[in-house]
């Protein structure tokens, strides 16, 4: 397969792949639970604040569940472009019935569904932005900024690449030490595993480029709030109208899920 061929839709709309991914859900939740919790804790809300947030490219809802669990009065809009992922997500989100809804949204386009409110208290994303080509990363950040209420935050947990081969080698070496099977798996991928890997790395770009996209969109408070090798949580705030740039949003400014 030509590595330049975009297989994103074919993979994420494959019943076989989605069910295979669902079978690994417990392992994935265990590996990433702390990262999703950090993502939620970075949001500037009190435990009892009522607010609505959007989980972009939500998949089966792992990031949304972490936020909903931290903030019992929050509500979530989960967007994804794969009906197959949404179907599995509906099963996994059952414990939060009445506090969320799914919206089908293909982030490769700039046409946002009407079901997503024009004003949102916060936006999060998890392991999906790296699947977007550069022009869509940049465009999407600007679109998110335009929909955030003043003082609203956008936070993204994702993988990045490095333009420095020394850094990239250090990441790989460290990962291999943590997983003795990693090198063997890398050299003996099945055709399906190779296709997933090529899809994963196709649009990976360095972190500074993505932070520059946030700055160009108008975000303030931009930082890398968590990092482990090539996995990062970064984001920023739409400047608040108040004098304090860190003043939290309360009172549920965005439309409710109901």
C-alpha cells in the first residue's frame, strides 16, 4: 500500500477494526486513564459547576467519560465521523445516560453540524488531531476558538513527531525498554498492523508547529501541560472578557445536551 494513501476512513469505519479495538478497551483505559484525568483536571471548573463541553473525534468516549466523572453536573457532546465507533461508544457511555449525546461530524471538512452549539464552555480531543493533514489542524483550531465562550479552554491529548532524529531515537529507545516486544512487533507487523501504523504516522507533525497553530487562532495561555516522550497534552484559552485571564466559566453558557 502506498504510505501516502489516506486510509483513515477505511480503518475507523471498519466493523472488524472497531470491534477489535473494543476488545482492547480495558487495556487502553488502564494505560491512558491518568492522562484523560489530567485533561479533565486542567479545565477551569469547580466540581459542582454546570457546563457543556465538546469531545472532538470522541471515538467510544474515553476522554468524555473522564471529564463527566470529574464534574457530576457537566454534560458532553461527543462528535465522531464513524457510525461504527459511535455504536460502540453508545454501549460504553451507558453509565452517563442523559448527560451526553453523539453527533456525527467529519473533521476533515470545515462544515460543522447544526447539532453542535455555536458557543461551548470547553472543547477536548484525544488521539484524533494527528489524523488531520496540516491545513485541517490549523483550520480546526481556528474553528474551535470561534466556538468557545470567552475564557473557554481547548485541550488536546495526542501524539507528536520530532524533526530531530536524536530525539526520535531517544523516544523509540525508551519505549522499547518499557516493552521488550516492541522492536520485534515493529519489524514483523501484519498487513493490518502495518496499515494502522501508516495511518497513525501519516500526518504526525512536531509539537512547535501545532502550538503555532493555536497562537495563530488567537489562543492565550498556550502550554504543554503534560508530556511523556511523544505523547502530550497541550492547549490554551480563548481570552476572557474579564480582567483575569484565568477566570472560570460557570453557569452553563453553552446549550444543554437535552
